[in-house]
C-alpha cells in the first residue's frame, strides 16, 4: 500500500512524500533527485526542461505548501488534455460553471476526470477544477 501525504522533516520543514511499508521518500517536485538522478546516471533528462527548476530539496514552511507543490507537479507533469474526436458519439456539458458549451474533449489526471470545452481545456482551468488531495492511498 502506498500512502502519499505531506510529512514533516527532521529540520521542521515539509515535503510531499510517498510511504510504502517503512520506507518514506519525497515525490513530485519535492524529489530534488528527479532531474539530478538522470544527470548522475549519464542519461538524457526525462523531465521537461520547462519544469526542471521546480524540483527542490529545501522543503516547505507548511504542509499545505507541500500539498500545493504536489498538485502543481500533477498538473504540470501528469495532466492529459484530450481533444474531442472529429465526429463525437456523445457530448457532455463543460465542467466549468455557467459554461453553455457541450464537448467530447476532456482533462484527466490520475483518477480525476472532467469534460472541458475548447475554451476551457487548459492546464490552468484543470488546476482550478481538480481537487487538491492532502492524502492519497493507492495499491
């Protein structure tokens, strides 16, 4: 079982972490080893260079900051925006409140999904709509 949450470090700062059994390690942008591990191994960076500067090892002042950092990581690195097919079989109401548009376009990240029209199918709109999860359990 994997348990993801913000955890306080021994220096009093916070990281967003993953725990499996008795092992705990920082994940997302809190895992400073993200791009550095590829450098150490002499590999090409898998990390998009636009986001490479967001990886850090200095922690956060609060747990809420660490949670927001992981949310940003998910939006930047895991969000998938899907354009509608040319001839959709179904249309869905756009998830943005008061938007009159119907669409077959979507956004999804992990187990979150939303139908978003062409105007609203952006990372910033998805970030506003996707719940910020302080604790995540997975197996």
